[in-house]
C-alpha cells in the first residue's frame, strides 16, 4: 500500500490542475457548495459486493434511486462491480492516475486515508449540515460509526458507514448448559471459564479470529491508546506498558493451554462448528457460516468481555462510502452526496440488514424498527449481541504518512501477537521488533 500511496502523492499536483481547469461553478451556498443541478449528471459508482443476495439488494437500491431522487434531480447512477475490496482499491488507484476515477466508491477506511493524499475526496460536512439538502437524521447513525468518517488526518467528513459488522463472543450453548458454565462478561471471568473448560476437555477453550483486532481492543479496554489519524503509534512508545500487558495476556493464556490462535484454520468458525473449541471472538458476519458447517450445533452470541464500563470498547468494521470529484464539477459533487445520503438512509440500511447479508444496522432507528425486530426474532437472534454494543463501537484508526500506513502497522501487530502467542517470544522483544518494522527505531 505504501508504494501505491507514493504514486498518489506524486500525482496530486497534476490532478489538482485538472480540477482547476473544469467548467465554472453554478451559484453556490454560503458554505461554498452547489445544491442544485442545472443539467443531467451521470455518476459512476464502483463497489465490491459479490454476495448474490446483497448484490440484488444493491441493484434494487440503485434502480430505486434512479427512479426517485435521481429522476427528480437529473442524476443517473451506473453501478459497477470491481472485484474484492482490495481489487476495488487497486482499480480506484489506477483510475485516479488515469484521471478516470469513479464519482462514488465503496471503500475501507484505510483506503480513504490513501485517497486523501490527493485533493479529490469530497468533504461531506457542508452538505450534511445544509438546511435544504442536509441530513437531519445524521445523528441517528451510531456515534462510533459516525465518528469514523471524521477521524482522518484531514478535517472534514470524508466517508459515511454503509455496511457494518462488529465482534461478538460466540459460545456453544449446549456445552455451557451441560457443564453449568456462565457466559463471561469480563476478561477475568473469561480466563476462569477457559480454565474450567480446559479441565473438562483438556484442550484450548478460547480463541480470537482477528489477532491485530484483539490487540487494538484490549489496549483500549486497559486504558491505553493504539494509534491516531496522524499516525502516532502510542502503544509502541508512551503506552507501551499497556501493550506489554496485552502481550503477556496472550503469552500466558496460550502458554497454559487454555487459549489458542486460529493458525492454519484461519478462522474459528470451523473449529467452533466442529465442536473443537466452545467459545471464540469473531466478526458478527461469521454467524451466517456456522449453520452451514454444522446445522445441529446449539450456539449463540454475547457481547465481548470488557475490562470495565469506563473503558468499554468493541471493534467495528465494514465498508464505508466516499465520493471522488476528479472533474472538479460542483454539481457532480452534490449529486454524489445525494447518492451517499440515499444509500446510508434508514430505508436503504433496513433493506440491507433484513436480506440475510449478515450486516448490522448503522442507525438506531433501524435497530428500533419493527421490521428489524421481526427479522431478528425470525431465527436471527444471534445479531442482538452485536447491536447491543453499539455504544462501544470504534474503528481501527486509518492513516497514511511519510513513514508508514495504518495497514502496515496492523500487519506488524498481527506478526507481533503471533511471535508471542505461537512462538513464545518475549513480549518486550516482540514489541521492539515491531518498532523496527514500522520505522520507530
């Protein structure tokens, strides 16, 4: 990603000049934005949705936009599938260099941080706050997800959440009931429960799919700081004591045989479905895979354990949606906002989350709606735990600077946990290795 970022930086000046040469802007509001379209606008929307069920929902939403808001405001949207999330990112990078960037694209937040190395990303703030075309229900979006669009290195709102999921604790309800176990709510309780399970089975009791995510979450829960939008790596310097505490937690519990990493299994949904491990932390979207692997398994989900209410944290992830205005056309920028507003609305979000996509509400109104409650009650109660944690949501910080990127730090953190948990490396040594990898030494 760092090499692609350099290419972006190298092309920024040329792209800025291209924008300056665009047609003159129509009349603007006091915030300097255009909120009316004077002639038809065509938007290119790129996405990475391959799930047939979700793709069908998306196609219907785009058609609905074109028939309603688009028809009223002279906007026509063409949606194009561009491969996986990483493929889509690469294609957007190539399109930016070729000056053929899409007007709106799905992305992951680290990708948006890269796009912000140019001046193409549209700041949605003035549109969201506009009295005429704004989003009066903007604060209906869960705060942790909402903040994700405003916590890049550049001031403004450069993305909105659209497809969200979070981590939950999966547990084998039959095993817990048979052995008189209580679902743990704190890490101290989880460790004690793990010990009891290990005594019963002689095997590891718990795992965590996302090793880097476990580190981010536990650092926050223990009162430390991970990184920030400017790329300050606090856990490796000022808050290293907290980092070492988390590393020792992994070392001790894997070393004693009560925890394990996913290893060659990659994810714990397989070992969990095969009843090889009775509890693990994984993304809420994994719930759709478990029944297919073992229809007879009795299981459920719960909020992930916490250290305390004061430092409660739950990692959230998923697609965000962002606008790139390479043409410099203010009417296209406004049209792009209208599409983003539509695709993140209550109605659109409700359509996505009740179609079996595995994604979660991004809005309180969706979580509270009778339609969603009925969907959850109809065999999807495993989604409840994830939504219950919405006041604890946080996104992985996204940044790109001259030294490193948030993705590179995440990769280094994953390696650090593996060194400690799988190879028994001393935590301080593993942390020193990470510092060297990310350029802190």
